[in-house]
């Protein structure tokens, strides 16, 4: 017999999903058979598998040790044999990755300020990333125990490019992961970045476009919606048509007048293998002598390299950007400031006043200070 008491990490999960993680080598049919025969019960009562688990629930498995070990996931099987859950990788990441600042933490999420040069997630097997660091941090602060990793592993919820700094959201619990995943998908909280770009931007603007990714070169190309009115292009925009009464629905027409509707839904917004993107920006300060603008950017859709490619596409590349930037400008700042990567920082998150959706994050503003090189450059170039 095995007994599991549900903790915060498992709360909110459906019983059959919970069992599927614990008994990962068992078929779904076997799990449901055990439920029907009351070999698996919750709080001493027969269960269907559809129950939503709550903190303190007791899940009991009336299985022999041999049967349990046969079907248990590898981490659980090692723990049952007294070998414990391996946490070496996480502790190593916590010790080796330096300069990561915890900005805010509650029982479900952690917000950290990621420095330049650190991967959010592994690109290759041997990489060390923030995804491992956060588990190491939570183990070090005793927020979680090794055995907690059997059913839920804390992880990052949003990604930043390796050389983009700023706020990364990390889920400590299943509840936190679900809240953040829904918020990111539905775009119900706002994400703001700070950057320095070439050229003068003297008023707030918003730009809409189509982004197409080239996986071979890991670059993207952007076409602005406003540019698609040209008859030589494959698509025309009808967003300004007075008959288009849905402001969140961008209508495009190809040459044969076949309508394609862009609804701003990240799961469906695909046109000609491109994704719909929307970026808004507002100048914080300008330096006409150096032809620079210190810019705040609102990321309304979150696609690969969106801000970098979108700003470059309108003639305002980010200073230091090796993929989409101006080579001469980049070299100048490299020589003067030792700058080797883009000046792009996820600076602020704003959560709506919706306690039902975000709990104690409702109405909060999370801010990540600029790193020293970025801060000093802004002070040097934009202080009168």
C-alpha cells in the first residue's frame, strides 16, 4: 500500500492525470481498472479519476510493492528504492549561474531579473539554464523538497532570448503554472520592455504586422500590415474599412479576393506561414545629437525576436543587436561601452485588478531594474 498526501504542487490537478504522472509506465486502462476495483481511492472513498485534487487529500494505492515499482515513474521508483530523487543538476545550476535577482515571490510564482548571457531554457542537453537554476533556488530555500519533484517540476513560464535581460516568470506550483499560462495565452497582463534604438521617435505609435520565421538561420522577417496595401504584395489589409466593425479583427485579402481573418488569437493567426504580431512603443527620451531614442515597448503579442525585428523593420534597429541591428552603430557602442549584445530589457509587468484570475498579484506592478551597463549608457546618453 502506498499513500500520498496532496501538496500545493499537485493541488488543482485531476486525479487521473496525477496517477498518470506517478504511474507513468501504466496504461490508462490499468489506472481506470484500479479505480473501478477500488484499488486506488481518494480520502478512503471510491473515485472516478475526474476529481480535482485539493491540498490535504489522501490518495491511497492498494498495490503490491512489485506492481507499484513496475509502473512507477523513474524518479518515484528510485525514491521508493531508497535512492532518492537526483537534484545534482539543479544544485549545480544554482551555484554556477550568477547575478540572477529574485524580484518577487509568493507560494505559486517567482519573478526573477535575468542577466544577459543566461539561457531561459536549454538549447542543448549539456546547457545550464534558468530552468534548472529556479529548481536549485527553491531547493536551497527549502520552498520545495526533492520528493516534490516527482509530480511537479517548477519551471519558467515565459522565454527571453539569451542576450535579452529582464523579467522571467517562474512557476513554483501547478496552480502558478496554470495562472501564468492562461494569462500569457489570453494576454490579460501587460509586458513592457526598455530599449535604445537608432533614429528619433518623438511620439507613441503602434505597429501591426506579419512575422515569418526561418528556423535554419534562427531569424525572422516582418511585413507591416500597412505595407500590405501595395498591389504588388500577396495580401491587402482591410483593417481601415468602415465595414470592418471589429477592431480586434484584421482582415486581409489575397489577390483572388479570398478573405483571411486575423483574430489576434495566437493559436490561429497564421497567414501565408506567417504569424500576426502587434507592438506598441513610446519614447522615454531622445538624443538628437547621437540620433538615439530611449524607448518603452509594449509587447502585445509574443513571437520570436518580435521587438527586435519589428523595430528594425521600421528603420529603428536596437543598438547592439547582432542580428537585426546597424553594424556601424553596433561597432561604435562596442568600442565605447564594450557592448556586445542588444540593449533590450523586459522592464515591467502590469497585472489587472482581477483577484479571481491572479490572486494576490491582482493590481500589482513588477519592475526589474536595468543592469549596470544598460543603466550607465542611458544615464550617459539621455541625461540632460
